[in-house]
């Protein structure tokens, strides 16, 4: 069983041209069928327009696949796809059992790094869940950020998580957190949480300079988290957001949802309860993150000369 790398991605890597990894869980489990296929193609277009090569990552018939064809994107986005949500620990079983699966931030970043892709765009990363004091529900995304030298561009973490605890853990694990043209850490649907970002950067060149310094001159192998707030015109109304959040948390308790189902159930609640506003926000922020990731990858490639 080998890793399959799309030709255009392999060529770009061999020639040192910028590549941006994209995850498949946000397509298969974060967006509804139909819409997910449109977003998949728009993400790739945005990356290309900014001068980088997109590499959407998934596991297909047990093979890690870096860069999906149109047919493969159809397969990942199909209504009846039934793809398993694969975190990093699930990769071995999925390979061995020949499964189709969608990769989370944790597994996408790990697979990207394994083939030499150092920049990755997503929507929101997983983090410390509310009530983690008793549930121990802390996303493996944080562990991968702590151990994998990948730049992850996101719009912060959803307010369904314990944002303060998530930022504390990122500090403990020595992951630099940068706000893109922002002083506050964003909360996915909202441009600002109540928490400050440790560092602010204002251009892709600054992002690249920080990433290069972190990789070359700071001992250790942690990633870098770049937090890019949702574009202002797509931010979800705060009152609506707070209502959906309270309802969503009640729903989880009522139905006893836990583990890897928590994030998809909450996302679906937001999408159905907001009349589509949260979907528009979700699409706008991942597209904006893909663009910024591509611009940063281009700037990083420029530094390597
Ligand atoms: N946040 C979102 N949308 C998503 C996810 C996170 O706004 O679709 C997905 C990502 O793939 C992330 C995963 O890696 O959920 C985290 O899941 P968990 O909390 O079960 O680790
Ligand atoms: Mn979890």
C-alpha cells in the first residue's frame, strides 16, 4: 500500500513550487451534499488563482490520496458516500481494511507532511471541548499541531469549544498562534472571541517569515497556527449565533452525542437553524483561508529562492 500523489502535485513538489493541502472531512462531514462539491472545486480554484497547486487529501480504498481528481471529489462529496471520519489514529485501520475515509485536520496535516507539503488550509481546527475536565474530549488536531511542522490556516475554533482552554493547550505545546490582520482570536462564525492572539501578522510575507524562522531556527517540530477571521460581510449575527450555540449544546446533552460525532452534529444544527447563514459563513471562511494559505505558500517558496 503506497501513497498516491496526483501528477500535478508531485510535479509541483519536485520543482519546489508552492502546494496547499486541503482536508476532506469538512467536505464529507461539515457541508451538505451538493454544496460540498461546489465548495471543493472553488477551494481548488482559489488556490490556483493565487499561484499554488491544491492537494485535497482523503483515503480511497485504503490508499492515502494526495490531490483528488474530479471523479474522486464526486466520490468524497456524494450524498451516499458514507465515508468514515478519519483522525490520525484511524489511518492504520483504514489502510488495512481498504476503507474510503475523509481526513480531519490531524490526519490531513500528518499525511501532507509525510509527502513534503508544509501548508494546509481548513475551516476551523478541533480543540478542547467544553466540559473536557470530565469528558477528556480534546481534539487530536492539537496534538498534530504540536508535533508536525505544517502551517495550518484556519478561522480559529468554533465557539462550541472551550476557546480559552484550547489557546492554553496550544501555548503548553509550543504552537505559535498568529492572528491575520487581527488582534483577537477568531471564533469561526464570529470574527472575534474574547481572547487575544499572542502575535499579529499583516501580510503573507510576514507569515512566511515567521514560519521560516520557526522551522529553521526554533528547536522542535511544532506547526504554526494562522487564524484568519471570517470575512466581515459573512460573519454570522451574534444573537442568532448565541441562540444556535445554546440549542446545539442542549441537543448534544439530550441525545448523548459524544466523540467524533460532536462536531458534525453541531455543524448540522447550525446549518439547519440559521437558514443557510452559517453555511455561507463556512464557505466564505474556508475560501478566504485557502487564498491566504496559497499566498503564504507562494511567499515561503520565494524565501527559499
Ligand atoms: N471544524 C469545522 N468544520 C469541520 C471540522 C472542524 O468548523 O468540519 C472537522 C475538521 O476536520 C477537524 C475535525 O479536524 O472536525 C475535528 O474533529 P474532532 O473534534 O472530533 O477532533
Ligand atoms: Mn473529540
